[in-house]
């Protein structure tokens, strides 16, 4: 029998717990130190058991989906990391309601493509967002001038006691890359997206054009997190960084992409401290040259290595 009481109680409930799981295996940047405890629950009941056990043992909880838009620091994440993935990927199309329902671990891209196949319009923008439904709700993910809040009807959210409540669009208090779930604990389990009838061929044409533009302009062949900085009002972060002469700048194995300056890519074995140095440097140079403060879109998780160069970072 395992001598760790937290592991023991979850094992008794059929939940597999991994200690010291490298988080670089679970982020699109392929960067990140170890999680103290890591679980991939295979049901809502297993998720509830994990949440309640962590609460009872005083462990902080971090929830991830597909690991996009996320930088895990080199020292890793204390407490429990819960990853919602394949077991939370169920979805349902209800054409009579012009709606799709999806669990939090569903790929946002896959959900958008499913809606298009059924002639439902409104999620086309999500074909450019390589994250999960749960992350999209929490972050109010957006692309091509559209945001999740424009199509979300409600989300079912689990609190720290394991109870699930349905939150309306208004309850979630959406803002730019923001929902109330960024400020209080809550794990999205299901979400409903209210769509409208659309022309399949026209939707596919638009999505194809967007895809071709992404391939031509974004460094998709290297691990990255998507856009690093928010676009300041009236301009684009990539333009400011490029005009500041920072395209192609390297720090260790991290580089400001020479294809799109709002992407930082992992050339092979980048550390979080490499990435953070580039983030801070870009912010400093752009502020000095243009008087504009660049804010990050990236969700920064975990702790630096003891005495590491990434000490003191704060997510905007």
C-alpha cells in the first residue's frame, strides 16, 4: 500500500496519481518542470474525488487542458495538477436547437469543425485556437475578431466542494481574455454553444483561407503557445516587436520567431527562464521605444527553480 496519504486515498477510489510528472509533456511549448501530483481523471466522479482529496489535504489545484497558452516555470507546480483530456471530450450536436454541447477536454478546433459539418455557424473562429473547450471558456479565447463569449450560452462548473453549478454567459462576466473563472476556483465540465444555421461551403471557404494565412505567417513547425502578448489598442504587438528590431532574437533555446514576432518558439530544449527573459526584454524595449506597455496573454503557472532566472515573474 502506498505510504503517501493523498495518493493512497485516490488510489482507493480508482484514481491513478503520478508524482513528479514533467509538465513539458503536457504543454504546447514543451516546457515546464514537474508537478508534485498529476491526475487525468476518467470521469466526473474521478474529477470530484481528486478535487475533494486535494482540498482535504490542503493541496492547491491547477487545471489544464491541452496546454496551449500556458508557460509552466522550470521549478514545476506545487500541489495537484488535473488534466482534462480524452475522458472529457464528449460532445453532442442538436441541430433542432442550433447548438453544440461539449465537455471541457474537447478540442476547440475539433468542436468547431464538427459544427461546420452540421451546417451550424458561429464557431469558425475557433478553428484557429489549439486549446480545449474548458480553457476557451475560462480565457474567453478568441481569434479573427470573434470571442467565445459571443456564442457561449452556459457552462457547468465544479467548485472546490465537488458541487456542479450551471453558470450563464452573464454569470461568467466575460472580458477580453477574461472570465470570472480566472479569479475564483472553478472547473468547467460541460458547455453549451448557441449557434445559427450557416452555409457549409462558405464556412469551409473562410476557414480554409484563415488556415492558409496561419500556415504562411505563423511558426507552426516549432513548439509555441500561440500569441504571447495582447494587442495594444490601435496596433499589433507583433508590429511593435518587429519595429523594435527584436525578430529572431534568441535566448538559449528560445527565440522570438522570425516569421511572426508575437510568437516565441522552442528550438529544442528551451527553459521557461529563456522564454521569460525574452518576454521581459521585449516589454522593456517596446516600452522604451514606443511608450507602450505590452501585456502577456500567456498563463504562467508554477514556481521558478531555486535561485533561477525566472524568479519573480507575474502573469498579467
